[in-house]
C-alpha cells in the first residue's frame, strides 16, 4: 500500500478514537449524580411508618415515587416504628445501619414532645444516632420538629434549637420541620391535611410533605454518591 494511504488511514483511525473518547467523556459528564443506586434508611416514628394509611400512601412509598419521577436511582428502607422516641431510634440505629445503607433520613422527636421528655435527653439520643452514622460514614438528613408553645418558651427554644445545632455540629443536611410542606409549624392549624386524630397526616398531607422535603432528599442522595 502507498505510504500516503497508510498515513491517511492512521489519521482517520486516530480521529475516530479521539471522537469516541470525547463522546464517552461527554456522556459521563451528562449523567446524573445519582447514576448508581443509593440505599437510604428512613429512621423515624409513626409519621415515617405511615400510620393510619394504606401502605402505598405512606411517607416512604410516596417519597420513593417522587424520587423515581425525578430520575433518582434510590431504594428507600422504611425504618419507621409507631410510638418510637429518640431513645428508641438511638437503641436500634446500630443494627439498622446495615452495610448496604448509604444514607439516612432521621425524623424523630414527635413522641418525645407528646410525652414531655426533657429536650436535653432528646438531644443526647439524637447525638448518639448522628455519631453512629458518622462512625459508619453514612450521610444524614436531619429533619426537625417544632415544639408547641404550651410547654413554655424555654422548652420550645431548647427543643426546636437542638436540630439545627446538631446538624451544624455533625455537618449533616438539615430540613427545618417535618410538617413544613403543610405551611404551618403547628399541625393543628392545618387540619384538612390530617387524619381524625389531628396528629398524623392524611394521604394528601403526606404528598405535600414529600414535595417540600424531596429536594433535600435529592441533595442527600448526591452527597451519598
């Protein structure tokens, strides 16, 4: 073969390889941050568990559906236990954080409020949960809860303040209030979105909660990646 033809063929091959590599780089750059499936544990109480609702209408299934619609490759684990307090969460967090868990949503404190537990005790329990996650290198989204005013201003300040303070201390993501999506800090002011007990959200209320919290969960997935 003429040497000029050989050289031209070599150049053509080289250009094709270069274009192929460039295309691969572009495709990788365009891929979403959550290209590999992330496993997220939702550690919580009856609000997380989906109390009083058909399984498909609970918080975790609705959040899973919302994330799927965003194209996120994520598998949620429902770690909600009805009646659980921060103490209960602290007692089971170690065995709940199995090796496949990449990230965790912590939504506890509602039952501490119902029982009037000292905010200092609740804070210690949340600290144990966050410390366990840190030790296992699990990313966390800490979800806050607002205390009612009837416990007094000091109690409310201590309870409400422990969530952002712990989130800053541990460098976790933070979502201000589980009920933020309902537009009210006090659930009693949004009765149309609650079941007859006035404590647990109905399916519509859960949908609003998921829409508000969903973007933060996407951030959590991104950090886990």
